C-alpha cells in the first residue's frame, strides 16, 4: 500500500537551471529514478563557475566555495536532490552513442535546451524515438518547439514579461514589475509532472511513446486567461492593482512590529468586515456608513488603511494573523524565506526535509506541493556530486567494464571535475 | 483506445471546487478529454460567476470572464449539498466517478457525509482531491485564505516590489492558478497509481505549500547566507512600454560587445564597469540608465527581437493586448475562439501544453445547471417530475 507512486520509472534528465530540474526533483520525490546528464565542459549552470573568481559570485554554504564549488552551490543543491549524476560529453560520437543506448533503457527523456539544440546534436525526438518507440520526450522550452521565436533564449524573468504577467504586477502607479522568483520556472516545473503522467497514460493506451511540447510562455499566459477573454470582447487592457482587489475590500499588507514585517489581509464579505472590526477592538466601526459596504470601503480605503495600520503596528505579524483569523478574517503573515523554514504549520505537516548533504552540510529542503494518502513521497536524497553515478550508469546499466570506464575518463568523455577546475 | 483518442476519455470527474485553483485543475482534465461534471450551488453557482471581469456592462453570472475561462469543457449541474437529499444524490454520483475535486474548508464535507473516508467505502477506486489554502492537517487547517494570503505565507511576495515600499503580490490569480497546476499534477499522479494498482486515494493540495515550493530563491538563499530582498526594477523604458536587456545571466561574455555595437556605443565594450556579467550586476542602475537612453526612442518589440538576435535573454513587457499580435503565439495558434450563447464569441488561451497524438478538447463553459436533465434523468434515472420536485425543494 505504501509503494512509491513512480517506483520503476526511469528518467533521463538533460535539464538545467530551474524549470526542468524542478520537475525532476518532484518526480524524484515520488519515486522515479532520475539520471541527470551533464558534461565536464557543460555543467548545469546552476552549479556555478568551476572556480568562482569574485567574492559574491555564486552562493555557497558559509560563503565558502570550497574545493569543489560545483557540488555545493545553493541553487544546484536545492533543485537536484533525488537524482543520480552522469557526465557525458554529447559533442563526441561515443557520448552520443551512450545517450542513445541509455534512452532505450529509460521511459522518459526531459530537456529544456534552446529549441534546436538536441536536433543539432543528432539526438532529436525522431532519432531517440526510433531507438526507443516507447520513449516519452518532454521538451520544455521558453517559446515552444515551433514558431519564429522558438530559438529565443529566456530566463523565468524574461517570460514574466513576454507572457504579460509583469504587465499586471506592480504598484498602483501602473509601472510593471517582475518578481524576484523567476516565477514561470517553478510553475512549469510543477505542471510538467502532471503532463508527463498524462503522456504515460497515453503510452499505456497506445503502447507508444510521444512528444510533449511545453512552452513556458504559454503556460504563463494561461494564468492570465480571464484578462485575455475579457480583452477580446471589451478591449480593456488590465494594469497592475498593487495589492488591491476589485471586490475584496479592504485587502492589502500592513506594517507590523519588527524589521520589514507585514501582515496580509483580505476581506471578502460584510460578515468578515464585522469580524475585522471586532478583532481590532473597534466594533462600532462596523456601523459606520463610510465602511458598511464594499463600495463604501473602496471609496474610503485610504482612511481605512490608516486605521488598520495603526492596529497592526502594535503587533507582531503572526500575532495579528492569529487574532484576525480567530475572528474569521482571512489573514496571513508576510513570511520571509527564513521564516517559512520554522513555520509551525509547515513543520507540523512534515513539509520540510532537513538534509545532511555530504558537501554542502545541513540545510532544509522544500518538498512536494501535494501529499497522496497512499503514495507518500520519499525523504530527500541529497543532490549528487558531478559524475557521482558514472560507474552505476555506465557499469551497472550499460555493462561497461572498469577498464572501459577508466578509458572514457582518460578521453575526457566522462569525469567528475569540470574543465577549468585545475587552472589555478 | 478510449473515444476520440483522448487520454482521459474514460474518466469521469465530479467537480465540487470553486474559484480559481480547483476549477483550473478540472479545466485541464477536461482539456485532456475527461467528462467533468461541475456541481454548483443552486441560484448562485461557483463564486467565480460573481468575480468578473464582466464582459457585459452589468454583472451577470454567465458573463464573468473568470468563470467562462476556468470552466471550459465542463458540464454544470446544481445541487444543494447542505440538504440531506442533495448529499444523498452526491453520494450516488460519486459512486460512478473516478475523480472528485473539492475546495471546501477542511472537514466540511466530512460533516455532510461526503468526506473521503465515506465515499471510499462506496468507491475504493475514487481519487479525492482536496484543494485548500492550508491543507487538511496542521494548526492553520481551519484558517481562511485568499490569493494574497497564499503569496504572503508562501514567502513569495516578501521579495517582490521596490525596496522603499511594501511587499507586492503578483497580479491576477497567480497563486490560484499555480495551486490548480499542483492539484492537476497530484491528481494525475494518483491516477497513474490507480491505473497500475487499482486503488484510489485522498490527495491533499495546499496553496501555502504550493507557493512555498514556487519560491525557488528565498528559503534556500537565506540558508546559504544571502537573504533576498526587494530590489530596484531593472526594466528599461521603451518608446511604447518596457523592455529588459537580459544581460545578467545566461549569456556569453562576448555578447556585451555586440550589444554595445548595436546601441552605437562601441567604446563601452571594454569598459570594466560593464564588460563582465559580474560587473554589470554590480553597476546595474548605471547600466540601466545607459540602456534606457537607447531604448527610449524605440518600440519595445523591435528592441526585443534585436537583442534576442544577439543571443541575449531580452524581454519586453507584453500587455494583454500585445499577446494578440505576438507572431510567436499566432504561429502556434495558441489563442482560440470559443462561442458561448450568453457571452458571445471570445478569445481564450488554448492548450497550455501539447502531447503528440492527443487533441485538446475545446468547448465552452456551461450555463448554471445546464446539464441537470442530462445528468439527473439520463444518468441517475430521475423523471422530469422528480426534477421539478427537487427544484421546488431547492435541492437543484
């Protein structure tokens, strides 16, 4: 009953940076075997530089890059748990041949290169599916596998712009802003898991693999659907609303005790408004016609904001949240990244894993955004060092001898240290 | 093969969810061919029917763009789950369904005899997906949430916005959509297990956890010694909007010289303040001023294409209007026209992914209770008189 959901599913993971690694991190939590493929000349760029040259380049435990910085760079470590690491120089004929051979032993290949990279390497879907007709090829790209911008390069922050998300994000002055979280990356990583499950169901029905075209820009536009529909009929172009909402009044974040601490609240009904008045010890405010209805509150929101801020300023953000919630008012502390690590709710739900990483030390790892009652996730397996599983993949899976593997290392086709690591 | 080559052509979904997250999950299931029966409260329906933006001047339950978009491809029945008869009818429907998606406050459906533990006894294969602000367990399980609160508690918004201002949320319903995608992925994980092992399960999806997963910098950077903060904007003003030069990450070092040539400032190519990625990051605001001098007199999309041509990761801030003229989105036929009897013809974002061999299932959103006769009479065997009786009693 407690078998891992994806036990026995093997994934060849050519992704790097954020979106793809996030997808395979989540698949790994659910039990898939993920083989991450990099090369010593082209590591996942989230591993950082082989030898960071300046202070502040990259992010390492204690600010210390250490002897093998590529194995302990924060973002690499955080996004690449639950995986095995293989190095393979795909520019060489033998490297390509091994990848093809591996593709015949895997259920899934996933990559997020610029659109034409795999074709140029001679490892496009046609070739791989010929070698393994049951292979599911997941192509995550910024613009999609077709179209005039298919080879455009993007980061998550670029896609926030080109998909329109930045145009509705900003303060009430109307200037667009980006997030600092490259939001389309994690979002598409989360979605990719379900899309792959759908393709696996199709394979169960047809016996054949398939090609998935997942464009980050399009997924991000899908999050603006109501505005797209509205514009097509009314011609209205939405802009940023700050933290306001057309129907939830008041809504906003209010300052609390402490440095840069805030509490968020959203009032969705007159009932909740009365609860808010009780919570802040001003029950008579509920009778004030200036605030009695949504329309009235919107009209006097600036005055209302001052009343609320005067109350929140006297309290800690968690304290304000608990008091407001006790009166039925939707409220939440605006948590900092560090605060979520010790949040009592997330802790009680077992959301975080404390990971003892052989090269990065002890840190706390995000897990899955879901829990399945009969298919629990497994605990985080620390991210692998570069090429850590070369022997397993080439020896145990492909049947090469130790001598053959050693020869590949001598030829530079595999390795455990990036090119450039020995310069100093 | 199921009918129409649809991956979920044999799957029936009972959708009790409201607002954004749950309905987006079931919209995606409908797109893959599942039959989705949306159960709405008699009279008012899904709260998104009242959310707007309304495509007609007056608010109208069939003309809320949020509802129209989030409920494409579904059937609608009305049912009062608070009544005993309503709960009984839902139990019958749940016996014939593969997936149930709900977004009630944790424990609410248990009290009505419609919780997972009860329904599982009737239908052991049932996948029961609960989508809530904080999940089914833990000290905040009964707390109320909202789009803003999910972004707040998931440590997403603290770093969004400008340093001298308050934290800022992402616009629209970003957290709701993302939570819907979590629910979609989780539900299909459970279906994968069911296809292999036969049993269903309870799937618990929380908006707070989804957003905590979606903050990919804040919690890890904090632990590795660099607490992220709100930063000055790096968008540059163009003639008709905003652009980003895309020179900070993910570009080759020789790109800078080519950008300088393009801007007509070749002398900057060797300027140590800008000629490495690290230097540009350090002198970001100075760089922004420089770039803005060049961008200010040019159209944003022209800048985007020119800089992308030099292998930068440049962007332009598309407005919703710009999406309609994007050559990329047009070439991929991403936007689709759908007709609706009350709302008329409108343009919708289409399939957010394609799986070769499967066509996306496009159909309009239903009117409130449009499929009562089909489902209650056709499926459950009620007569027209029974329906009239139920309607009179306010059950449907």
